[in-house]
């Protein structure tokens, strides 16, 4: 059985987090307009760390889940990882978001911003963990080889 490479999972999770940071920085005005969030109401001081740390933890979990899927399916190349990340993003995340946004009557622009970031993030994350899976030091159950 292929092994999970936990270093790849951490690096991929951090890469996803950095993609989000750049994405939402570049699209901040469009995101603010689509959400109606008032920047003056944003958390300040130590409270500001909570969403940043929380999103990093979530991104590492996404990287772990992608690595797990890739090892279970034997798709351990960068291209296969990128394709799998994109497919899971579109098939699960985007469709789930769209369903919620339709019922919540959220702006289409917000869907494009959020789903677009997830598509790029999961594609890059999949590529990283896919490329590095063969060199992992533990099997898919987390047991040392």
C-alpha cells in the first residue's frame, strides 16, 4: 500500500493557505461587496488570529484527505493529484456551495470567488501531495513502515 507523506501534507496545507491569502487579498473589494461585510466589524487584535489559524488547520485537513484519496487510488503523480483535487473541488465543494447559495440567495459573484479559490487551492494541493506520496514514511493508516 502507498504511504502518506505527512511532510507533503503540511507543505500542501500551507500552500493552500497562502493561495487563499493571495486570492482574497486580490479580490478583497469584490468579496466585501458580495458579502456585505463591513471591514470595520472585522476581528481585531488576538481575535484576528482565530480565522487565520482555523483556516490553516482546515487546509491541512484538506491536504491530508487528498493524500489519503490519492494513496487509496494509487494516483501518486503531480498531474493525477491536480486532476483529483480539481475533480473533488468541483464535484463536492462547488456543488455543495452552489446548493447553499441558491437557497440562501447569495450573490453569484460570491460563489465564483469562493469556489474559484477552492478549485485552485485543491488543484495545487493535490499536485503537491500527489507528487510527494511515494516518499512517505507511514502507510495510509499512519503506521510506520
